[in-house]
């Protein structure tokens, strides 16, 4: 199941994780990982069910609380998502991904200053997390700090060079700063 998931063969991984869950009924991991696969397939409500099953077996899994919070946020269930992601941070205060996800959710829900603090903490703990740099870069651009935003977005593209979304965000920020040739390069790279 893990190999199928690692190879992004998500549809094939679901039945493999179901078999693993049946063979090891007291193990929370297959349910969490099946949730990840279902979420990747766009079956968010089914993913949420699997995350909840996983938490019944292991209520202290920061990773599963984080995954559940992210899935709930995808469904627009922000209050429930906030509870789960805050729990993930509580369980794993040194988890960069948890802080980054909390920062992103705080920004979505209108708590910009707290979001910035969480994103900074997340990037400090997980400096190679491209999503953290990208989200923080977009916020900095909106906050009127284009130079800082460009630095964060450039770092994000170094870490995830194939992310069209990040390249477009960088292109927009460069364009707004009058750096049109650089912006065009980012847009062209994103389109290729």
C-alpha cells in the first residue's frame, strides 16, 4: 500500500490500505494513510471518515489531527478545522507543517497577524517546506511588502520548481513591482 501511495497510484492504494486496516484492526496508521490517498483522489468526505477512525485508535497523532484539519478546511468547515490543527500544534509544537497549516487557516479566517506569526514559526521549523514560503510570500505581497514577498516566493520556487501556482504568484508580485521581464519568465515557466 505504501509503495503504491509513494508512486502516486492512489486508486490502487485504497484497496491495499483497506486490506492493511483489516489485517491490523488496532493500527491507526492504515486509516490515516487511506485518508491521505482518498483526499488526493478528491474524496474528502471519505478521507475525513478515515482520519476519524484513525484518531479513535490513536487520539494523540498530531499528523492525523493535521490531516483531518486540512480536509475539514477543504470542505469549508473552518471552525472544526481550527480545532484539529490547533490540536496538532499542541501535540507537536516543533512540527513545522502543523504551524504552516495553522498559519494558512488563520489567514483564510481573517486572523492575518496571528497567521504571519505561525507561518514564520513554521518556516523556522521546516525551512524546506515550499508551501510555507509560498503562503507567506503571498501574504507579504498583500501586506505591501513586495521585496520580502519576492524573497519568500523565490525560495518556494527553488524548493518546488514545478509549482505553477507559486511561479504565477511570483510573476504577479514581480509584475506589480515593475520587474516585467522577470515576471514574464515566471509566467512562461509556469505555462511550460
